[in-house]
């Protein structure tokens, strides 16, 4: 067996070509676990069954498939989480660590019954990842079913509100449900009359007074004047001379027989002073005379209007007679048409009905065309006016707009330059931050370096064993070859000296003795070397035992040191509590 065959890895290990951190393609040892492989296949099947079909793509790595499926399931669950699960493929180590930590935090908020750590997700521990994936898939399927039922009910509700089946009346269900509410609102907020004017009492002539009285009948309070004005008016009324007031009342009585006064006018008259009352009476007499003249003019005007209305009525009667004659003609024509249609066959009747519908459609289209033309004319006028206004505005403010535009362009250029500077500095800072590894990254690096050291040490130990085995076997082979050559030379010398003289035999015996002495010397050297190696082995074993004993002592001392530290901490806490009690004001008062 050659050395290359002896150094080949055994078992489920094999070498694979990877690219290291320096960008160089090297060979690395990869160990496969059958249980992990089986669980990985089950995870992929579970994700594909749930609807995450990116797991079928062969070009995506195992980490991207598994973590992408977990983030997809969490998004489908539609739970309000204060976590930003931004998944992207072929991410860096720092992004992977941050994403796995966010996934673990999201699972804790979702009350996942299975515990998992970020390094298990990043290290692709499929045995621990599989139950979490299975729970997430069940959760997402339940959420999708609930959402589907909700959407179906919402769609049925909207359909019942806006549409109906052919056998139903339009919006019959909606109207039937809405009628009780509409009637209740109408009954609640209907107009109710609280007061009614007594029969025989005349309505006020003033328009404002009639409005206020009508509103008062339906529950609205009338407009009241200020109390200060009323008090002042009462004082003025007390100062009026009784004689003048009697004369004024007589004149008012004589005039009130012909014209009725409004209560508001009487109130205003009473609130005036004595001199003003005399002037008011004179004005009232003149106004009453003017009102008689105006009434006569109004009667003449109404008679003229009546004559005009009678003439208009006569014209309308003539038009009505003409319309009745036209209607009779149309009825006779329609009756003739109906008789003609009754004589027609079914196919001809269908064609006639089709022609009627088309004529009605044509009339509707003509009306729509007229309306559209009118709308277009109005829209054209509006647009022309707006265009003229815009042209006038542009001609007036063209220079100012150009100046503003140039200033805004300069501001935009300066803002873009400053934004570019800020973005460059931000990118530089991001690169500097990414160059400095964080604490989780350092922990991951440490774990990976420890795993790499263990693999390298195991490989070194294995190769060293192969090398020692090869060296020992090659030494045995060399010694055996020497022994065979020696025996062959002895046999040849013996055969040559059997039939020779006595001197040749003595020379052969002397040579044989020298060979035996050399062999004994070599044996002594080998034994001495073996003894030296044995002594070195014993010495190293004694050193190992001494180191193990030191390790035990170190562990025991460390345990004692920790116990003493705990005792020291408890004593310190007691001392602090005693100091606080002694420093309290109650303790000082009692002392």
C-alpha cells in the first residue's frame, strides 16, 4: 500500500474545494451526518408542502433555503412583531448572525414551544431546526385558513350589499335591513309643533314678526332685545306727559280702525320719548295716507295682472285644444298601427320591436350627443379662459419664474453635492464598522477556530500515526532485506567452501564470526535506542501525571476561591445594609 493510499480519509469524510477568506481555492475536509441529511430532506419537503417553492431551486445554499423558509413562515403568520426580518441571499457573516438572532427573538414573541439558539440555526443543526420549522408551517397554515374564511365572509357581505341574484329584487336585503333604522331616525328627528295660534287673532303684518312667531310655534325661541334697552325705554315711558299720551292714543285709535298695527311697531312707539312720539304720530298719519294711495295703486296693478293672466290662460287653452287634437290624431294613428301589428306574423313583430328599441336607442344617443356637445362647448370656454389666464400669468411672471427656477436648480445642485458627500462618508463609516467584528462575530470566530483546531489536531494525529507506521514498516522491510542478503551471502560462501581447502574454510569461519559480532553490535545499539525511548516515555508519563495532579489541585482551589468570593459578597451586602440602617434618621433618634 502506497503512502497516498494510506493517507486517504476514511468513513463518511471527503475533501471538497472551497474558497477561503483570502479568496484562494483550497481543499477542506467535510464531515457528513446521515441524521442531519435526513432531517434536511424532511425540512425541504415540509417547506415545499407549505408553499415555499424556492426550496426547490438547486443553486441556493442550505442556509438560504432554511432561513428563507423560516422568515417566509413568520411573515405568513401575520403577527405584529417589532422585528425587521429582512432576508437576502448570499449575505455576510454579520448579516447572518443578526438575522438568526432576530428570528429567535420573533419565535420567543410568537410563544414557540421549541427552544433554539442562533448558533444552531447558523451552524445548520437540522435536528433542532426541524421541530421549529414544523411548528411554523402548522401556524402559517392555520393563519391562512382563518384569513381565507374571513375574506370569503367579507366578499359575501359586499356582494349582498351591492349585487343580487336574478330571482331577487335589487338591494332587497339591504333595503329590508335598513328600513327599521331609517324609520326610527325619521320618527326621532321629525318636526313637532308645540304651539298654535288662537283662532281669530290676526297674524302680524311684519315679515320678521311672522317668521319669529312661526319659529316659536315649532319650539324655537324668538329673538329678545337687550335688558338694558328695555330698562331705558321704561324710564323714558314714565316721563311722558299723560295729556300728550291721551291725545296720541286717540289718534292711534282713530287710525287703528282702518289699519292694524304690528305689536313690534307699537312697542317701538311706546319706547320713544314724548317729543319723538308726537313726530311719530304725524309720520304715522302721513304713512297711513300713503298706504291708502299705495293700496289703490296695488289694486290697479293686480287688475292689470289679472287681465294678463286671463289672456295667457286663453292662449294656454288654445294650445291645449291643439294638443288634444294632435293627441286624438296620434291615438287614431297608434290604433291603426296596433291593428296593422296584430295582422303581422311573429317574425315581423320581432323585427318591429327591434326597430322600436333601436329608434329609442337612437333618440337617447341623439340626446346624449346634444348634451355632450353642450358640455364640450362649456368645457371649451372654460379651458380657453384658463389658458388665457395662464398665458397672462406666464407673461407677467415669466422673469420671476425663471429666476426662481435658476435659484432652485442651484440649490438642488448644492443639495446633491452635499448628499453625495454625506453618502460617501456614510459608506466609509459602514465599511469601517463592518471591518470591526462585533462580540457575536468574535464568539462565532472563536468557536469556528476551536473546531478547526480540533479537526487539524485530529488530522495531524492521524497522519502522524500513519507516518510512524510507515517508518516502522519501512525499517522492518529494510532489516528483512539485509537479513535475506546476509543469509544469501552466507549460503553462497558455504557452498563455495564445502569442496575447497582447509584455509578457505577457516576464512569463511572468520568472516562468519565477524558478521555475528557486527550483528550483536547492531542489536546492542537498537536495544540501547529502545531503552532510551522507553525512558523518555516513562519520563513524559510522569510529567503527564504531575500535570493532571496540578489540574486537579487547580480545580479544587478554584472551587474554594469561588466559595470564598460568594461569602465575601454576602458579607459586603450585610455590611452595606447595616451601614444604611445605622445612617437612617430613626436609628439616630433611638440612639
